[in-house]
C-alpha cells in the first residue's frame, strides 16, 4: 500500500504526522511518500499544486491531505489545491460521517453519512464579472453522468453499511433545470434499491431538521455546495469541526482529509486536535483499502481516548493535552 502525504499549511504540519503515526501502528507495511501543496508553496513557487504532487497522488492512488490556507480574495494564479486535486483524480464523491463521540458538545444518537457530489455544481469555478465590475455571474453545472455515479455510490454504501434510508436533498422548486436534473436522476437510481427507503427534502428544510433533529438522517445524498454546508452543520453534533473526518473517493482512488481549516492562529503551538485527521485515516482504511478491522481499531482507540477524558484544548480548556500526547494515547490503545 502506498500513501501520498500532503501536509499543506499551518496545523497540517502537526495533525498529518500524528495521523501517519497512528496509521503505521495498524498498517506497518504502508509506504509513505511526501508531497507539497498549499498557500505557502504557492507563495514560494507560484503554484499551489505542482505537477509532481499530482503525479505522485496518481501513482499512490491514496492521499492524506492536511489543511491549506486560502485567501478570501482573488489572487492571480492561485487556486484551491484540494478542489483541483479532487477533480483531477476524479474523486467524485465526498463522504462525511457524523457519529457521536464522548465530548461535551456532541449529541447522542447521531449517526449519519453525507454523500456529496464532488466535481461540479457551483464549485467548477466558472465565474465572470461584467458591467464594469457591477455584476458577477457563477455557473451551476449539474450533469446526468456525475449524478448517476454519486447516487449509485450512496445507495451501495447504504446497502453495504446496513443503513436503511437515503434522503435526497435539492432545491428543485427554485432551480428546476439544474437541481431538477439532480433530483430526477437520483430518484431513478433509487428505484434499483427497493430495500432502501428513499425520501427527499428541500435544502432549507434539510438544514432546519439538521438543527432540530439530526437523528432523523441516515444517509444524505446531495450536490456539492449543499453537501459542503450541511456537513459542516452536522459536524457540530459530532463534537465540532476538529473531530470531523472526510474521504473523497473515485474509481480506485481516495483522498482522506480533515474537515477543519489550517488554523494559522494556533499553528506551531502543539495544541491542534488530530482527531479529524486520525479518523480520516480510519476512513481510508475502511473504504479504500477495505481493512475493516484496522479501521475499527483506530475508531475504537479514538473513542476510548476521549472517553477517558484525554482531549486537546479545543474540546475543553481544563486538563487538556498536546497534539502528540493525544496521539500517543490513541497509539497506546492499538495492538
């Protein structure tokens, strides 16, 4: 097994080595290959994602991506490397689970998976500004092929993980062409899985229920932007973004990444929470390498570590421990 490791920026340099250390405990035969990407790399070299990194990612077929700092204003030549990498590798589905963890902000009874189309929608980046800077236009792209493959993956995942229901989320009442196509194709795929209950919600209603009663969800199938927003909302019920893992998957390829940002304000202090990155590695083990036993060992070790009151300062400031101390606690529970 080969793994392309991209630490990225800021706390990526802390949480990624922590996750690799955990991975090597349960998969000692893993071959780790380092690569670079991110805002710091762009400032030094003029690109945020060098061709050598893409080539290594394609060769390894598995990537662990840390976090990158991206400006909220246009910078000539800069693009978000993780979005470009997902599209280049055709990692077309983003899996975002939210499960209860024993921390004060989590909610018992929540166990859901958001399956988000990962390659199109407004995130294709087709934007233009006209009328002397007075009008900006962004194109929303939805295709039958992309919707079919992500829908099929969502239902296959529901079957293989013994889940009972898929909720299709859209806004077809306002966007009958783009979201209407997503809805129609998803419902067509649903017909091939009669053993799975299917319902649908408008995205605003889905957001309401995510706040009011997240336990009503099992699997959510949705497009790129809605999935991005809903999955961050869901993460609050799992304890917060610092504990939220994700995995982007395609045909024989996967990119594991924590959901949180690069957090430059705490970088280098040794207090970043590695939980999301460690659990992202567990997803890589489970869904890409199909090593269910090792994945469960990692998940159980994280749960046990938190359950015994070991935590970084973002969970609770009192009696907190460092990034590596937390990682060592997880590793001590692995055989």
